[in-house]
């Protein structure tokens, strides 16, 4: 299943978030994103040149009356998250954090 939502940033640039669960993008469900729908955090401690890229994380706010149980992963790379701009360029890629429910 592919969950997809879009939002505009403060400069009115359109971004699309896609979450592909279990590697299956054969069907798409559009989701409503909350306020501040995509927030990134970068760990800046340490001296390694690639650490900010490797240790970045994001929080996505989804508003729904339904439960999307397949969003909750049991393995580290089960559900892929991709943020693209309006031109289709990838701006951020990651995986959902393994958990039961959050």
C-alpha cells in the first residue's frame, strides 16, 4: 500500500510525502496531513562529515479516522518514506521507525 499526502511550505512550494508499506505500491491511499506535516531533525553532534545526513529524522503528522495498521513496522526497512518537491526531485528518504503503535 502506498500512502500519499501533499502540503505547501512557507514559500508556497508543493511537496508530496509517500509512504510505501511492505514494498507494495500497487494501490494508493491519499491521506490528510496535519499542521506542520513534515518536520526534520538533524543530529549535529560529532565530527563525522556525513553524520548530519546519516542521522537525520523526520516526523509526519497524518490526520485520519481510520487505523493504518500497516504503517507500523516491525523491521528497520519495512516502510519507505520519500519526500519530493513539485518538480519530482527527491528531497528526503528514510524509513518508518519500528514500533507497534505510536
